[in-house]
C-alpha cells in the first residue's frame, strides 16, 4: 500500500509502556471468537457488540510508564497504523459531509499485552476491537503475525489496513445508531437469532471497509485487495471453528463465514455506495 506519514491528535501509541490492564474481558475481529471457543466450546452466542458493552469500565486506570524502546520496525508499523487511521477518518468525514451527516472522529490506541478501556480490560488475545463506550479502536499490532502464522492469512500491510477499516466500520455503526438498535433486538431474540444479528453487524463492518478501500484506490498496490480478502477469509467463523475445534456449528456463528466476509468486503469495494450495505435485509429476509 502506498502511504505517506500522517499524524492525528486522536491516535495514541502505548506500546512499550506498563500499566495495561490484565485480561478480564476482550473482543475483536477474531480474538473474541477464539476466546469464547476456548471458554465455551463455541456454543455461546454473545459477541463483542454484546459482551464488551455490558461491562462498564469499573477497572482502575493505572499510570503508564515507558518500559522499553520500540524498534525501528515497530515505529514504522505504528506510523503506518496511524496513517491508515487518518486515511479512514478523512474518507468517512467526506462521505458523511456529502450525505449531510455529522461525522464524529473516534480515537485509536496501540498497546502491548493488555489495556484498560471504558468497556473493561483486554489482552492481546482478544484481537483488535472497538469500544463504543469510549469510541476508541484498540489494537496490538502483533496480532497480525498470529493472523498469518496461525490462521493462514497472506499477511502484508493491507491486511492491517483492512482490519483498521473494519473496526472503523463499528464506529460508524455506533454513531449511526445501528449498533444500539441491534442490541435492543438481540435482547428480544433467541440466542440463534441474536447470533444472526451479530453476523449482519460484522458483515456490514466488512462492507464499510470495502467502501473505504474504494475511495482510496490511489493508495492501492498490486496484491493489496488479495491481502484483505485473505484476511477476511482467515477470520470467517467456519474457518476459525474448523481450526480451533475441528468442526463448525453454524448456529453459533457471530461474524459470518469466510465466503460472506469476502463477499461483503468486495461489494463495498466494487460499489463504493454506502446505501448497498444493508446486510440485515439481505441475510434476514
């Protein structure tokens, strides 16, 4: 991916610092699935959108202090993540303005090992996630090594860009009111039906990631879209469940299959039209 270093006052790099929270809860693009599979054998239907918002940041925030110097490679990776964050906020600010809507910029935090959030504490095992209570995207960049080595994704910088854009999609759902409506509906539904709503929410975030890529084609290099699709394929519920437990249980899916995740990202990328991202009507009718 082509990129220039961009900076944001809403970006915070806590890597190399102590004071992150110990794991009591977490969630993200694949981490929450892995965590729940380990705890409940894949039979639970709750997802990050439900679980993390039920925990109201009661943890005490500890003081962060620098404990190690980041390597040159880590610094460059952090610069890349910050630049992707800025590219996302610039794109969505423009799209919202074109549609006569107000865009509220989120914040983004890089961390090592553990972090305290307004949604509770999480470790790196949770994977990247968005906390609606403080409107922040949280990410341990070492996640992408696991994504490549453990789950078979191609890797590459655009896999990181895709995940950041996906988490930005959850921010859009929060400020548009979509996430709140889904939580209300989930409270009235069975676990199976609540899971379907979670899948719709996650696939819409993938669609928004594709829309972002559509608006930033000038940044793309050969193979970038393939990197994003490889990451989407690796984090499908069926792919993860098959690898983690040797079989799949479709009723417990909370993020969508590999095929669905790739389809909705590609639809967003091809159309660039936010009005075509109604995953709820497409999947629930």
